C-alpha cells in the first residue's frame, strides 16, 4: 500500500495514491478538471489537464471507480492550450479554463449541459436541443463583483486575494484578468488602508481578529463603485477608524460612491452576515442592463457579468414573447411569476409583455431593491413578495386560480442546489402554461426537468421541453448558465 493511501482508496485493481501515470485527456468534467482513462478503464480526473493534452500525473486520491491526479508534466500540449494572462492562475484556481482557447471553452460548456441532460435527466434529444454557447466578444474584465478574503503573508502583513483551490489559504492577488479594473483598484486601496490603520485581520482557526473580507462592486454601465468591509463585530477597534478608511479609499478611487460595513460574527464559511451599516456615501449603486436602470444594494444578489446578464435577460424575454405569440395573444396578457427574483431584473425585463408580474424572493434586502427597481422603471403592475418560494408559490397560484383569466407563466432562477422538492410538486400540480428555467447548474437543472416532466405526465398536464441555450456568464471558469422552457402540450414552442 502506498504511503498516505487508505484501504478504501485502494479498492479495486490498478494505480494507487502516489503512482505516476501517463494519460491522454479527452474531455472536461463539470468542475473544469481534465478527464482521462487508464488502459484498464479507470476514470482519472486530472487537475489542470485540458482536452488534447497528454500528461504525466500523480494520483492523489483513489476510489473504486475513479481517481484524482495532479498534473506533473505536459508530454504533449493540446492544440487548444494557450498562455493564460495571469501570473497566479495555477495558485489561485479560480479560472481553471484560462489556459483553454475561448472557443473550446464554449464548446466544453455546451458539452457539460448536453451530458447533464442526457445522463442525469435521462432526456432524449439533448444533443439536438442544446444550442451553441453564447459567449463574449471580449471575455476579460467582466466581473462586476469581487469578494476577497483577507489574510496575512509570512511577514504578518495583511493581504487580499482569493482562496487557493480546495483550501482557505489566501493567495495574494494584485491584479485579475477577469475582474473589472475598478474592483482591482478598490481591493488594493482597501488592503493598503487596512495595513496603514492597523486593523486586526480575522483568523479562522482561532476566531480572533476583525477584518474578514473585502467586497468590491461596480456598475459596468455607470462606473459607480461600492466597497463593503466584512467584519467579525459591529464595534470598531477604535472610534472613527472606518470613516478614516473610507476617506483613504476615496482619495484613490474616484468612482467610489459608498462604503458599507457588513457584520458576520459567526464562525462559518458563509461570507456575509445579516447586518449592514452605512459608513459613508450611499449603500447602493446604479446599473443599466437590458433597457432597465437597476438599484443594487451593497450585498444584494445580481449576476456578476452585466454584459452577459443582458444576453440572459433577453433570452428569457424571448421565451415569454414566443409563448404568447404561439397562443395568438398580444403583449399585455397573463401573469408572470418570477421565482427567486433577486433584485427583479429578469422579471422586469419582460414586464411589458404581461398583465401582472409577481416576484418572489427570500432575501428582504433584495425584495426592497426589486420594489425600488419597479418604481424606477415605471413598472406599476409588479408586486414583490418576501418569503420562501416553496411557501409563497402555492399561495400565488391559488389566488390566480380564483381570479382566472389569461395564461400563467413562471420563470425560475434557483440557486445551485436547484428547485426545492415542494416547488417541483407545486408546479406539477398547478400546471402553469409556461415554465422558463434559468440555471446556474446543469446537473440540478437536468434533475428538475426530469422530475417536472414525470410528475406533470402523471398529473395529466404533460409538458414539452424546448431548446436549451447555454450562456457564458463566467469565462475561464467551468460554470455555465442555461435557459430552457417547458410548455403545456397543445401550445406551440
């Protein structure tokens, strides 16, 4: 048995932990690791391997049916391998596909969606239904939000950066090819202010210290920026120190419109706490997307790629518009339920197509933003409700059944874990005329689509699922968004 290997890891024949293998990488897994096979058929996931590479790799984990390996040497380079323009790409691990040519990234993400629908969803026709991924003309400097952990270097000086992959070790980052340049400057100014003011850095192991994270946020279209300092307690180390910090950062970043303190006293991996305190300026910025002007509070959810969020919003709008046209209905008909609505962007982008819009979101801060955004954009037929989707959805569907009239259309944009089982059950029973599914996780989307199709079939209100459109909101990472829809059988797609 190899040193460091357990009996569990050594189950089955073939290579064990510590063994060095030469492998041909054929594809990527959903996390961005290369996928190879040994001659006896063992699947090996190679961190840093790209399709077309031949590599030497050391096995780091072994299970009965697969292994994980660390790339040691490129024997043959993939023709799609490029030089990443980031000095810490390997240490940081936040952009595992940066060394893969962008067109190949887009095809790999399409393949991820196809494989999830076929293997997890068991859905026929996935290959034909999934369209080419919609990418960016310039896939750099796109992230409008940067969440930096704060740590200390070997000399004890504060650093901001990103966690090394698979750890909570902070890799210092002075520049980032995918972050908006304003966010890069904000993070640097915040780090320097933390050091100059002697703010104690939080230590996860001991639970001591004060500064935990720096969150930088920018409006792509407006240029406005916010800085959020996440601290372990509300009390400042000394009176007025955060006002001093705001002044120092303002002197270096003219785009700053506000600084906020977010308090998270819990010893947890969850970054943001429930309480925000305004230190200076505004606690929100303005952004423009898909013809809307949106107010975004400091910690509310919004897509991190504004340019591609517009592509996503317009794709959802096209599905709603196409459905109404297929029923011979002009705009201004029916109810649109926007579930997991966040700050309301997706629903508001389609609001002019429907008679009424109802958004549902559990975060009251996001709902407050959504209500302001409806007013800001002159949408007076929208209502936004605070609460869990699985609780509010049945109530809203019951109201609609009582009122009758016009089609019911639902947009769901759930978190990575997908739809709660109660949401699936409620949708199956309620049988809305259209369900548009916006996904940030192809695996849970595939599961949810399968369950919805099976349950509605049993309930006698069968659905057909439409084309699937992947959208690349996260270039150089393995993440991909996708939009599809289900329409009650009898209506055109």
